[in-house]
C-alpha cells in the first residue's frame, strides 16, 4: 500500500510533465519520451533475463533447495502471462458482448437470459487463464 501511495503521485507528475513537454516541444519531446520508454523496457528485459538465468543473490549453501534451475520462476512468469492475457482478452470480449447485449435488451427485454449467457461465456476466458495459472504454479 505504501508503494502505491508513493508511486501514484509520481506517475501523475510524470504524466503531466510529459503532456506539457509534448505541447511545448512537439515531436522532439515525443522522441525523448519514446527513447526513455525504450530504455526502461530494455532494463526490464535485462532484469527478466537475469532472473530467469538464476543470477543475482543466492541462498546460503546450508539451505538445500530441490530446484537448481530457473524452472520455478519461469512457471511463475508463465502463470502471470496467462492471467494477464486472459484477463485482457476477457475484458475486450465482455466490452463488445455487453454493449451488444444492452442494445438487444433495449429493443427486446425478453432476451435478457440469452444475452447474459453470452456475456458470461466471454467472462469464462478469464477463468480459463486462472486455471492455467493454477496448473503452472502447481508444477513449479
């Protein structure tokens, strides 16, 4: 919670500063912002590669671990990708089917049941991603 209390005002300040720079300097500021974003993504990829290769600090040798490879962290990253991808897909599907369901129900209110079933099927995509994530975490 403390992280969000610190990070949220900083994000708002960065957003406002970038909007001001784009209005003032135009394309030059946009290029600088894109370069900074590319640098941050590159740094994140380096950290991801280091984490998957098992680099960095290790536990003391007295503590024996069953896994010596990075397969556990790879499974956790895969679970995170599964949940994120399925949630984004479900959000897009629910947006379109929900809008269509409201349009149908405004003309024919008796179609409520069918419309909600279709919206529920779209929401099932997120549940499938959650199931895959649970399976992946169980294997790690």
